[in-house]
């Protein structure tokens, strides 16, 4: 059956993009509403930023309680993913640790998150002095005064999860079509009436544009300016020595050093993943270099050898690059904007995976009801850029 045969002539809601956000929203719309849902993905499910995600699930967001609350809701859903959706996913508990330098931004951020997590009853610990040494014997703790541990953090596999959401949505009646590109939208009397694709036209009342780094190009077609920068991030996978795995691996947290541009986490099959973030290199999501730069790779290896001396003789297991979609304040965009029935969800930066379930629920509510009880939608609206192109002061990290 070719793509044109799989595409329906009409749907109540058409979701553009089969990443974690589009698939999660398709799942919630099809389980919680009677709407007829279509998801259109131009390539394969999770072929965009989702497929490159480190899939860390954490709750610590400094003083940004709005994200900690959403992350906790999502994490609860992830814990019950199989029971909720019927689909099994990879899931590995691993504490996430914020290293703090007293009197510096890193210390203030770590402590602010400690208070938020305590208020929300999310397990959190704080270590300093001898306790710090005892908890992290594998780390070089120079320049680190204390650590805040998000005890119940975890990591997963984002391709697995997006595939699970897509299959579960289909089982609930949604239509998921891959290999079809959305080229534009038909608008009449200032309302969306159809989605135009390379396999034909679909009449629709609502569109959810969840096309990750490609969102601005599609939004432009209905004169909506989405202010995101697409930034390349570089990832290396290490294979530690048997000795490290036997002696130190089990206690290795997801963490980084204060003020650096990278983080690390354990990986499946006794690996270690190291990724850059927020380096600011803007790229075209259709034409960026897919393998890491040699100088960054060497820099990361040097940094990690200094921070985790036991990884000095680790072997390189893999390498790749992915794209973050960053708003100026790094806060998400969730909005009904432009023609009636046109909704945009993007700017998830390095956070879209852990917020996948809550975003699906919030966006399903937004499309079906115009609002949600799960969060304050006004915080994520595009209005914030009208008075100040930089958006919220501070923004998320
Ligand atoms: C290297 C890296 C590490 C990360 N680590 C983490 C992490 O540890 N924890 C965390 O929470 N988040 C993390 N993130 C962030 C998270 O992965 C993203 O925020 C999330 O995947 C974004 O999902 P999305 O659905 O918005 O976009 P995408 O996954 O990019 O999905 C958009 C989809 O739209 C499709 N599309 C584009 N144009 C069209 C069109 N014209 N027609 C039809 N379909 C189209 C694309 O093919 C794509 O599949 C990381 C991201 C990267 C890149």
C-alpha cells in the first residue's frame, strides 16, 4: 500500500511530526477524546531529535518548580508505561547529581532545586565533606563543594518510547502515517481547513505542529514566526574497562561538573554516554555534520579522564550528533497561534523526552478543550516574546 492509500481524506486533528511530542499527543488524544486523530511523519517515528535523545528522566530543575511538577507527572507515567499503553519500554533507574560550587551559580541552582524537590516530596539528598567523597569515590571532586542528588532519576530509550506511544495510539484508533511530508496548510476565513502533503490533502479542523527543529519552516507557511535556534550537540559512547565496571560502575551517577558544556550518564550494556549541550552551534536540521568534530571528541575525552580517572582506558563505542531546538529563554512553546485551529509545540531543547507524557496530556487538553489542569499554559505562550524577544528572564536549564 503506498502512502496516498494510507492517508485518510479527513481527520479532526492532524499532528505533524512523529517524535516524542507528536506520538505522545496522538496517544492522549486517542485515549482521552473522541476525536479522529491523524499523525503524519515524513520519515520514520523518532527519526528527528527524539532518536538522538539521551532520554534522561530527572526532576531537578533548579528553582523552576513548573518543570519539576511536569517532570514528576511524566516520570510517574513512564514508571507505568506498560500498564498504561500495553507497550514495554527500556527503563533504568540512575540518580542524577548536581555538583555545586558554594557561592557560585552552580551552587545556587543545585540548592534551589533541592528545596523544590523537598517541597514536592520528590526524594532528594545533599552531600558535602566526607559524605561527598564516600558517595562519589570514582569522581575527581576538585572545585566541588557539595552535591544535590535527584535520587529517583532514570534514563530510557526515546526511540523505544515514541514507537510505543505511536503503536498504542494506533491501537486506540489513531491513524499514523510515516513516509509522508506535510508541505503546507489550507486556511479559509482565518481557520485551518486542511493539511497539504506530498501524498495528498487531508481536511482537518485542528493542526498540531510538533515538527521539532523543522517547526519554524512549517509555521512560516501560515505566517507564524517561531523563534528557535537549531543547535548541534555531539555525543560519544564509551566502553569502560572490565575493572571499572566491576568496581565503580554501579555507583556512577548522571552528572557533570559545574559550569561545563557537557554531561555524562551510564548507558545500557555497561556503557557511558557523554554529550555536549548548549554549545550554541546553529545548524540546518537537514544538513548538519552527523559525526562529532575531532577536537570536541578529544576535549570530551580529556575532560572525562580528569573527572572520572577510572575511565582513562575506556574504548570508544560510538559517536553521533543531534539537534536541540532552543527558544531564546529555553522555555517551551505550547500555543494556539495564527489561524484558528493551528497549534504549535516546540522549543523543547534538551528536555522534551522527560516531559513527553505530560506534554502529550497538556497538548491533548489544549487542542480538545483549549486549556489544561496540568499546568499554567500561559507560561508557555508565544506572547512572552512580544514585549521582550528574549522571553522569560532566566529561563530553564
Ligand atoms: C543529543 C540530544 C540529547 C537529548 N537528551 C535529552 C535527555 O536526556 N532528556 C530529555 O528530556 N530530552 C533530551 N533531549 C531533548 C529531546 O530529545 C527533544 O526535546 C525531543 O526529542 C523533541 O521531540 P519533538 O517530538 O519535539 O521533535 P522531533 O523528535 O525532532 O520530532 C519531529 C518530527 O517531525 C518530523 N517532520 C519534520 N518535518 C516534517 C514534515 N514537513 N512533515 C511531516 N513530518 C515532519 C521529523 O521527521 C521528526 O520525526 C535531547 C536531544 C538531543 C538532540
